[in-house]
C-alpha cells in the first residue's frame, strides 16, 4: 500500500474530529478536537460548553469564543500528543486500525 494522502474515507478515523471518547482532566469529550479546544481554557463553564457540543461544527462555534492562552504555542503540541495517545489507548478498534497503517 502507498502513502496515506489524506484523512478521508477509510482513514477518516485519523482526524481529530473523529467521534471517540477522550479523557481530559477527568472529563470525557466527544473527540480529540473537543478536548483540544477545551485545553485552551481553564474556565469550567467554557469547557462544559465545549464538552456538551454534540457535533464538531457546534463545538467550533463555542470554541471560537475561547481566547487562547498567551503560552498556547508552547503547550499545544504536548496537548495534542496526549489526547491522541488517549484516543488510541482507549479504543481497541481504532488502535488496531492505526496499527494497520504501518509506516505509512
């Protein structure tokens, strides 16, 4: 098999917005994207609104109102790595599919 050219079709499970349960600071979120946006704030009201957004599109509407912290550029890669690791650790089917991508 060749390179993975994009996260569509069979590979859409690799997208951050792919529906899956992700644990972030004691709360479950509907996707990595939900949790990633929540990581930008410590305000529990904002986090709750992000967490409760049923779809990716609705979550983005809420998240665009959150102000990124000044040090977000230094924190965001660590946050994304932690959330992606949780996604694949938590879900055996997604972990298996990820493993099937090999070195692609």
